[in-house]
C-alpha cells in the first residue's frame, strides 16, 4: 500500500513541477510586460523585477496546475485500468486519493503563505525598483531641462545644474492641497525618495523661503517633504499582510467608537442647551453619518482578509472535484477531462468568487461567510462525486 502511494505521490510531484514551470514561464512574460508598460521600465529594471513577478503569479498558477496534475495522473491510471486492478486486490480507492488530497492541502497552506507574506514583500520590491526608475527620470529631467513641473501643477523645481542627487541653486515652488503656496530659493538641496512614506524629502542648505501671504524667513538647513506623484500613500489591501490588515481594521474600529462618542456628547449638549438647530447643520450630520471612506476601506480590508484564506483553499477543493471526475471518465487523453473540469470552474466557481467579493466590498454581505460559498459548493460536488466513485 505504501509503495503504491509513493508511486502516486511521485507521479503527482513530477507532473506538477513540469506543468508549473511551463505555466509560470508563459505567465511571467505577461506580468513583466504589464509592469514594464505601466511604469516605463527598461531592460535592466525588467530583469530586476523578474523574480518578484514570479512570486506574485504563483497563487494564480498553483490551483490550475494542481487541477491539471490530478487530471493527468488519475485519468491515465484509470484509463490504464490500474485503479481497477488495485480495487480487485482489495485496496480502497480513497486510500489512493490520499496523496492528492494531502498535496492539495499542503499547497493550499503554501499558497496562503505566499499570498500573505511573500507577495506583499515582492510587491514592495517591485515598487522599490519603480521608485529608483522614477528618481532617475526625475534627476535626468532636471539635469537636461533644468526644470521639473508636476503634471498636477502643485510642484515646480528649476535648477542651474544637478550633481548626482544635489540640486545646484534650486528654486522650489509648492502649492499644497490645503494651505498657501511657498517658494524656496537655495544655494543647494539634496533630494531623497521615500517609497514607504510616499514622499520626496528635499533638504535645503542656505536659502530663503517666501510665503504667498508675504511672510518670509532665511533658511540655514531645513527638510521639506513633498508627496510623490503617482504614489498612493494608502497601501492596497492585497499588498498587505494579514496582521497589517487586522491592525488597520482595529484602527478604523477605534475611530468609529470615538466618532460615536463625540456624537453622543454633541447630542446631549444640544439637547441640554436647547440648540436644536445644530441637529440640521452639516457638521452634526457628518458626525452622525460617519466617514464613508473609512467604511469602504473597512469592507475592502475584510474582503481581502477572508478571500485570502478562501482562495488559498481552492487547491484542495480543486483536487476534491478533479480527482473523481478523472477516475469516472478514465481517459488517457487528459485534456478532454481537464477542460470538462476546468470550464465549470471558469464559468461557475470564479464568477461566484468575483460576485461574492463584489458584494462583500460593497458591504451588502459579510465577507467572513460569503467568500466561502464557492468552496462549500465545490466540497458538496466533490463529496458527491467521491460517493459515486466508491459505489461504482
């Protein structure tokens, strides 16, 4: 029995590795091309991000690869009558499926680790490469044109020359979203890009700052942060680890408690003082309604958190459905069986996942249960198919 299980495990691993390498090679060029197109990366930067793109694609390729693997291995064994011979020898068919089920469960755990730990790290590395490219473009433009103007018009820099990262006699004009415009004229300045903070820090040495209201002051040595263009300071949910998501959800929950506390105090004060007109003012209404941005962010974070576990578990559920179907059809030509299994997954499983994700992000349904609907459906179908295989 152990020899037979080792044989099946060896076949599963051999096919899985070969198919995973083939699919990864095909998809990695798509991922690299997308990153290069979006961020204007050159050949050197493309080679730098290549390993990190591979990591980010693995959670997508692993479930499909595992499905194809069990289809190939069990379809061939069933087509060659090996499974019938095993049953004739008194071997339970479920024991022959244990290697695939254990492998599917292990890959689900591995996919979860990849999604939760490795992918956020790889995304940060890709963004660091993009940042270095952005910094180089910024300095090259200053060196050649002697000026840089932010497309949004909030920042304008002119220089006499650029020596590595040092700006020679720069004039910096900045208009924040809320506040007055200020202009800095300096002898020199050093610029540093900080991706984690989403800012570019300019260290001014020997200069004068002039405010739009007429005030001004001499500068001996001062640092000024400016927001980086095209960098979103708020990280996307899929780029965060689970502990980071939990921490931010706790912060949003705490903010909501503080808002409710302020609302209670404001309501009590208005009732005690008889200032009933305050209930119709915009400030009080905003306090009652809360921040729609925080609610949307909370829904997205909850959806990402629970979908991460549900999507990682798809490896196991694909094995649960694919293995008995392969045995039932008993075809050596595995592609027919593979597409017979894969098409319902493409047109039923993933649409349910996308619909559940959309409903959870909108707050219509709770993410902790709706993200598991597709997997529960797959488990029922897989259980029925296994029962059918055991009967026949």
